[in-house]
């Protein structure tokens, strides 16, 4: 792999991670996350009153709404919102506040290009996780972190492909991992890995998961550092870069 082409990054190294604990008004928690210039913001409200039709007598209703930066077909937005919800559900304890609503709103802050779509999805998942942690009002049993993987010219797997690599990508996907008690308590909870150039390869998927898990651990460690060093209630910006 030509590291010069990646700006000196290793294959398992994402771009600079940018984390902001936003102090958005009228929400319980908010956060912004970016891989380089690929950025998303998320806000969490809840537990709050739920409309009768969505009320669940034994669990909180977890609703995910997606607001893209540019016009994206409604069907695609709803499908992506459902996928992000599925990735986050394993980390939440929804049984402690039944008959209430937890609402997650996600906004893309970067243009959606087809080849960088998976990186934006990963940024959305990470922003959502940080917003949930920032809110502190929803019990959690784990933390979900995500990264994108790209395959370049059918041979090389890389984390968080940059714009200069996009033209050579022939397979890609977002991988989300749930971290429980410690970094060793890790499992992949969602992926959308896809390849247009050849049939499904289980061994390749296993390599993707391994590479992605290393980078996802780095994301989780950086998020921990932000919260450990935050004494302002989430109103100041912390930008963390992986060295």
C-alpha cells in the first residue's frame, strides 16, 4: 500500500477524528463527529412523552430521524435511519423507562458522494453514540463505534478511504462494533459490506471485520478521552487526532 497516497496513514488508520460535544438547545444531548471533513451531528431527546400510537408498555420507543444535507429520496433516508437504529439498539437498555420516547435526530454536514457514503454513515453512528453518552439520560450497556472499510483495486483493504482513493474503490462498507466491559468485550453488530466486482467472500469479510475492529477501538478510546477531559458540560469543542 502506498502510504504517501494516503497522506502517510496506515491501512488501519482513519483520518483525524473530530469530536464536538455540542450544546444544542431543547435537547438532552448532542454531538458532532467527523473523519476529516466527513462530518455528522446528532441530538438526543428523552425519555419524553410518546404519542399513544407509538407507546410500548414494556420498553421505551427508540425513534431515529435522518436529515440529510442535500435532497435524498425519502425511502433511502428511512432505510438508513432504520439501519442506524439497528446498529445502536444493542447498546441501549430500553426497559427502564417504558411508555416513553427516546428520539435521535441525525444531520449530515458533508455532501453525500456515492463512494464516501459509508464513511458518512460511520460518522453518523459515532455522532449518535456520543450524543447518547452526552445526554446521560438513557441507560446503556455498551458503546457502538463505527468505521468504513474500502477495497482498492480488488486487493488492498483500507480504513476510512480518503477522497484521493475513492476512484480506485471497488468494494466498501460500514462496520459498527459494540464495546461492553473493556475493549476485549467487542462484537460486530452491523455491516453493509458490498462488492460489485465479485461474489461474496467470507474470508475477505472476516479480514474486513478484523481491520475495522482495530480502527473502531481507536475511535472508542478517543471518545473516552473527550469525556474524561470534559469539564464544561459539553459546550466546548475537543478535536482529537490519532497519532
